[in-house]
C-alpha cells in the first residue's frame, strides 16, 4: 500500500463534508438561477427541464442599476472594513505577541470574548451608542463639543455601517495575525537592531515579511463574509441602505424570486474568487521572496 492510499482515509471526511455542504448546494443554486420564478411551491420552474434553462436572470441583474449600486456598496464596505481592521488589528496582535505567555492568554480571551455574544445583540448595542441620544453624543455634549439640543445623527449613515462592520469583524483580523506573529523568531529582529538597523527598518525588513501569511489570512477572513453581510447594514444603515446581503434577503423572502436571488449569489461568489486567487498569488510570491 503506497503513501497516497494510506492518506486517503484521513482526507476522505473533509472532502465528503465539502461535497455535501459546499459543492452540492452550489450546484443546486446554479441550477435554480437558470430557471424562472413561478407562483407555487417551490417558487421556480423545474431545473431538470434543461430546455427551459436560460440566462435571463443574469441579464436582468446586469442591466439593473440597483444591483450595480448594491455590488459597489458591498465591495466598498468590505474593502474598507478589511483595511481598517488591518490598521487596528496589526498593532493589537503585535503587542499581544510581545507579551509574556500569561498575559497573552488574558489578551487572547479579551479578543475572543465578544464571540460569546450574538452579533445581532452586539449590533443592537451599537445602536444605543450611535443614535442621536446615544452615549457617544451624550459624551460629546458633556465635553461641550456638540450642541445637545441639536446632536448630529450618526445612526443610519455610511459611517455607522463602517463602525459596526469594523467592530464585528476586528477579531477575525487579530486572531490570524496573532497566531502568525507569536511564531516569529524575535531574535532575528533583535540581531538586526544590534547590527545598527533602526527599529522601523528591522520591522519592515524582518517582521513584516514574516507576518504576510497572517495578513493575507486576516484579509480573507474579513473581506469574504463582509461582502455578504446582512445584519449590520440593515440595522445600522437602515432599510434603504443597499447591499447584496439585503438584496438577497428581499428577493428570497419578500419577492419570493428565488431564481434572481440564486443568480445574485452565484455572481457574488464568482466575484469573490478573483480576490481569493489574487491573495493566494501574493502569498506564493511572499513565500518565494522569504
């Protein structure tokens, strides 16, 4: 028995899991996206009738400005969320990696602690912070920075959505960065400083290249789910804030247009493959450079 045959039983369960819960639902969604909506249960034509399958749903989406706005908002919010989480999360993970092991565990627990509460509850808590009579405006009014009679409205704005997205997805950036930084051989950075390199150069030439895998993993973990986020934009941006997650929910549950919703989901998945391949290419380049 060769090595490949011995390894097959150990990799069979993950492949079976991916087949059952990723590939099969993807094929089903793709088939539904090629049908048309009907009044019935299920609310779409028979996907097994291959002669009736067509690309009308995709043509309708590409010609509708509403979906173009939703796509742009989703990609824009996801990209800015990823960059802001990186800007905030890297110093946090860097500081955690330099702490003694006992403090690391406490700080790691502090990062994981928000996951013990539902993201829906945490987003509702953000409403109490961002509304006109919320804690933020109360603090600004107490400091004399705003007029308490006419407080600015942060809720239901683009800034509110961005704050909520960063708040919810920041741990997804910190955790892979910390897991990568904690494994770095810090004696390399110390040796560079002993040889006369200033701290910023030692960081840029040694620590940053070694932390690229964590950076790329964090960007993927934040960007991909942020593109399809539904709860945060709906609660903090209002019902009129257009993103693909909200459009999918409207098509599925309000319009009962499952073929159009499936087509939107397939197109979003296809668009997400591009940055995934780009980041994988960058990861290979960074590994080759180091």
